[in-house]
């Protein structure tokens, strides 16, 4: 009996430690919190907001990863992505896989009150730098400006505006 109690006293604290938060806390991990949930995406034109599709963003069970799934309104375009904090930069990194088999990688970082998602690689070669600027972030919506730079990031041109609105669960 003493032997069993000894084993339990040695294993139980290890088990509790293994069940604790894995340390996925801090500014890098908190950065993604406003973007979790179910969303509707709209392309913003001068005339209207045009519904494009749905986006689902969620943290993994470990709260250290994120997954996203988008499907266009007509079902012709979709992607899935997986994100994690890159230990070498402490920034989020996401890998997108599109329904045509192509992929892109993005790294997140803060710029003032905006979040920048800069494309770092992908299947398709680009002759410009590509980034997404997440701005006007509230609990119910945020805007995404697609931006391109042809001078190695010195200046950026807005290409498209997408408005993301929280949908009811």
C-alpha cells in the first residue's frame, strides 16, 4: 500500500503539471483573440458591400494554434489555414492551402493599432510584396486592406477592402 501511495504521490503532480496551460499566453497569443469566431466577409466597393462568403476562425484545443476555414458564397473558392507562433520571431505564422492546391504563408505583426499579415512565401511567384492590414478592429467587425508594394515595402498601395462582420452562432 505504501508503494502505491508513493507512486501516486510521484505521478499525480506530474499529471497536473501536464494538464496546465502550456504557456501559450502573452502578447503574441492574445493578438489573435479578436479574430476568433464565425464571420461573414464582404468586398467593399463605392456602391455597396458585396457578400463574399463565410469565415470560421478558432483556437486549437491547446490554445496555442489557430485554424481558419473560408468558403465563398457560391462554393467555388475555399481555403483552410493553420497558424502558430513561430518561436524564432514570436510572431504568428499562418499557412493557407487553397482549394486549387496552391498555398501561401503569412507572418503577423503589430503596427500601431493594426495587425499586418505579410506574405512570406507561396506557390505563386509575385513581382510585388503582398500584405493584409487588419484595421478598425472591434468585437463585431474589422476591415482588411489588401496592400501591394513594388518598392520593397517603402510604400504600399491599397488594392481592395474587405469588411469582416461577426455572424451569429
